[in-house]
C-alpha cells in the first residue's frame, strides 16, 4: 500500500466493479485489507502495464530505501522538450558511474538502459506485426494479380470495341482513362464490401489477437481506417487495372478492325497472363512455406520433454495481502494449512507449491560459490530460482537424481539447504560431485545454502530454449514469500478438483482471493500461445493465398480454352485424342505454376529469416517442409488445370470445323 492510502482505478475496473459511478472519486474502498481512497479513474484504453487494473503509490520505508542491491524496478519518464534520447542516455551513464563510485560493492558494473517506451512495448511483438503486414501485403498482391488477369481477359473481349472507339477519334489517353476508371470502380466496390465485413469481424479479430499485441483493445473502425481503405482501394485499382489498360490502348486499331469476325492473336497478352500466374504462385509458396515451418516447429515443440508431468495437476495462485500477512510466520501458517486442506481432498495424491511455475519464467538469483573468488553483484553468475513448498517435486513428478529433497525440517532454524537441477550441477561443478557444495545469495546476506539434492531439468523459461537453464530451489520455510502457486495432483477427474480446491483454500481464509485456477495442461498450452498464434495467422493467409492462386490458374486456362476452341477442334479432327488435349492444357497451365514455385523459394528464404524467432528445431531450408508444401501446391495447381482441360477435351470437332 502506498503513502496516503490513495489509488487510481483503471477504466475497466471502474466499469465492472463500480458500475461506472461518477461519484467514485473520493470513495473509500478496502485494498489488501487496508483503507484506500479512490482519487481518480484512468481513461479507456490506458493499459500500462498491460495487466494493471489499479495504480497505487510506491512508498518505501527507511529499511527498504537502505537496500541498494535490488535492481528489479523499471522507471518510466517523459523527456523535457528539446532533450534527445542520446542526451538522456549520456546523463544516465554519468549518474550510473557516480553511483558505482559511491557504492562499489552494490552498484559496480550496473548501469541504466534508456529506451523509447513504444519500442519497449512492441519489442516482443514486432516480428509478429511484420509477419502480419507481410502476409496481408502478399494476399493483396495475389488478389490484384487475379483481378488484373480477369480484366485483361475482359479487355481482350472488348478489343474490337476499343478499336472502333479509337477509329472514331477517341484518344489513347481517353481510352486508358476509361479502362482504369472501371478498375478503380471495382476496387472501390471491393473496399466498401471489405469495410462492411470488417465492421462485423473486428470484435472477433480483437478477441483473437488477445494479449499478443499491446493495446489491441483500441483497434476499431474510425476515420483513419476509412482513409486507409480509400487509399488502399485506389492502390489496388491502379495495380490491377494499369497493365490491362496500358496493353489495350497500345494495340493498333487498324489491325483489330481487320480482324473483325475472326480470332485475333493474343500472344503478348498470354505472356502477361502467365507472368501474373507466376507471381501468384510464387507469393502463395512463400506464405505456405512460412506456415509449414511454423506448423512443423509447433509439432516439434509439443514433443519436447518439459521435465515434468502436467497431466492431472491443478494449480492455484495465492498472493497474500498485507498487512494481515506481512509477517513470514503468518504467511507460512496460511500455506501450511492450505496444503493440509488440499491433501485432504478426495483423490489427491500429492500437493505442493512453488513461487514460479515451470514454463512461465522465473526469478534470477546471483550466487557466490563458496571457495571461489568473490565477484561484484553485477558479475556474479545468475541462475533461475524458485521457492518450493511441501511435495512440489512429487506433484509434478520431477525426478530426484541424487541426494534428497527439501522437507519441512528445512526451516528457519535449520542450516540453509538447496536442491539444484542437473544443468546447474554440470555448469558449476563439471565432473565433480555437487552434493555438499555451498553458496550464498545477494537477496539472503549472511545465509549459506548447501546443496542437498539434484533433480531433473525443468524447462522453466519455455520449451523453445535449446537447453534447460540452471535452476536452484529453496524451501519456503527458509525463504518466505507471500505468493505461492499451489500444485495438486489428483487421481480423480480434474473438473471436480477445479471446484473443490479453491473451496478448500477459501476455508482457510474466505477473504483471501485466488488469482489463477487452472490445470498444468493449460499452463503448458499457454507457453506455446505465441507460436500457435503466429502459426494460425500465417496458415489462414496461406490458405487464402492458395485458394486465390488456384482460382487464377483456373481462370487463365478457362479463358485460353475458350479462345482456342477452334484450334482444339481442328486438332481433334486431325486425330488428336482427348488424353492428348488434356495433357496439352495441363502442361500449359503447369509451366507458369512450376516457374512460380521456383521463384517462390527465394522469397521463402527471406520470410524464414523473419520467422526465426518463432521456429524451434527446424531451419529455414527444411527439406521436409519445402517438399510437402511444394507437393501440396503442385496438386492444387494440377487440380485447377484439370477442369479446363476436360472441358477442352469435350470440344466437338465438327462444330469447330463448321465455324471455320
């Protein structure tokens, strides 16, 4: 609780818990079992940090201010007008040097990193945003190529009309303007339809994005979106209509008029349409390979051994409020009673607790190993650390490799004891026996901890880490904490335990809230949310691109078959079989598709480098992924060619000869 017992409510908290009451300011509420006066309400859309629902002053007492080795706080500051980021960094460097001179033991080699807040907020999601933007751009280009192909085909049907207009005095500029205006009109109609669809889909999109993107709740349709849609519609119309309009207005009107009543050659237009198909297939392959890499990466991640058994385990998080639980003895009394009540539930095999669950990222503790040269705090090696309670290792089935586990006997009166992971034993005592080794930690000055056991490695910081990080565990009795995540393993169905376990803790203290109640399977699934979200996003765009590319191939071949109907009829009249015609049309359609696949491989390599932070166990040039994606795209391309090919094979040669 801060000085003055004042607090500011978040907008959502004000709406949900106070009904948006306008007289909430000045009202006294209970926060952490203390009186707190509401002094303000933040506006809608303010989410800094993203998880905060209420803000209170950070007030340190004299004892807390005397601690100089706690470097866990972040500072947010607004620069004065005219002050550059470089100047702020230089000033903070100078302050850090002065602190290092004044307090060499605690502040040596510590400094301050000055970053723009916007960069810090989007640092983790910037690759995801680039992927989203790139995928949208590629799908847009594929759509433009499709529309351009259709408009080119339509303009060929109107060649004689354009020639007549030109012969009657219409200038090329006027004809170009007419054709481009038609393309822009189609683009505007598409943009308007897109806005209608977006008005219904934006809420679902925001829900899908969830916590993956900061301030996603502010996404909505406004004036900026309308302007963006207008600009995008103009750009799409220009991209889709420019080439057909240019080619058509450059055609010679006299040649077109001489060809009235007969089929004219469109070899140049055929090359243009083929080039557009090549681009569609290339862009589709890029998206498909990206989605394939993410799917394979997620599959490999799901097969990584996390170091524990998540099945049939429920977790509950209790953060004890002060001042009721300010004393460590009262904290321990609560957790011990909670543990006993959980163990007494029907079907419970074991129950324990930990300050940081695996896969969620833990605390990092600088350590000083006994018998080795002392180092400043900033240079001390850091390991991932967690404080455990009861049968934590048994509840998650983390195996004991050597020594013993922590027990209730490891209390405040007993010598300091710690259990370490195999990775920590290998890192600090390679080829030696780590049991019996001793160390100290900054957060517990004067206390020495002896290694009493070694357990299996746990992926405490995520499955995507190539190797488990070194980790050490302390007993809650020797390192008290007000926040513990209880872990309960049961032989009964989990839905029953999800109801009964919270009720058991509420019987210990009905006024103590529980922050999270979930299964360890959910924790495991949540650790892959980032990769799963990127995969689903790119897979959706890849599927759309694949559909558009197949439509493009089909439309080009269907038009070609219609234009070459007489030629095909003559071929069949001269002895060509239906199979020969099908083979000819399929080969004609597959040539640009195969060329597009070859060109798409280069783009896929570039996209793979952007995806590297999302990949695990698979390289950018993974042959299995590339082979599977190329096979899928090839099958879809063949399928798109077959329908026009079979239609061509059914041409009546008699009718074709009669028309000649």
